[in-house]
């Protein structure tokens, strides 16, 4: 989705006399996060053991409830191994960020979430070597920064602060937010 398309998608959600200062979307190039140092080995162990256990149950002639018991563990293992990356790609493709003259807006699949600039809490910024990074507006639950961008962050959604994940030129956007909030 290009800049004019993003702005058009945001138009129905703008307040009177509100104008868009910046739009963006999460980068799609970064697949792995710091949490993957733990998640990749764990997911391979989980998925491998679930498949091994299910194979053992099916070849040993164990009662059918044992075979059914292993299916959810296989599904969870497959999600951990590769499904979370597909979910993350799908979620990023339907996400648009905006800084307006009055608010910060995150539009995910047609559902807006916003935060007024005059009520802006603490802003936490993290950036990488390529000048991309994440802005977290407000305090996050323990572990949020590590797990939120892994494809497993959906279990934090009830307590998640507004975030702009993996945006290019995070320092420029941070400066824009700070100057817009100061007005």
C-alpha cells in the first residue's frame, strides 16, 4: 500500500480539522527478533517431540484417544515453527500507522486504535543499525518488548500499549511525534 492509498484508508477515521502529518507501515524485511534466540530452538524441540510422540502412538497401536491427544501439540508446534511468521506477515500487511495533527493512529484491518497527542504518555524508542525501530507509547507489560513482535504477541493484546513496530527512520518519526505533541 503506497502513501496515497494509506492516506485514503485513514480518511474515514479522521476528526474534523485533523490532518495527516505522516503515514507508514511495519517493515516486512525483518523476520527474526531477539526472542527468536529462544523461540527457534524451543519450537523445533516442541514440534519435533510432538511429531515423534504422535508417530510412536500411531505405530504402537495405542488406543485412539492417545492419537487425538497429540494433535493439538502438533498444531501448536507447527505454529511455533513457521505459522507465527505467516501470521506476522499477514498482520503487518494490514497495518497502517499515522501521526496526525491531533492523534497517533494504528489501523489494523479496518479497526482503528488511537491516542491523542495531548494525552501522550512516556514514549519508548528502540532502533537498529539500519535506522528502523519501534516506538511504544506508554508503559508495556513485562516481557512485551521481547515477545510482541514475534508472532506470539497476540496474548498481550489486552494490555498492549499503542506501538509503531519496525518503522523505517524511527528517529524522524519520534521527532515528528515530539514536535506535534508540543504544539
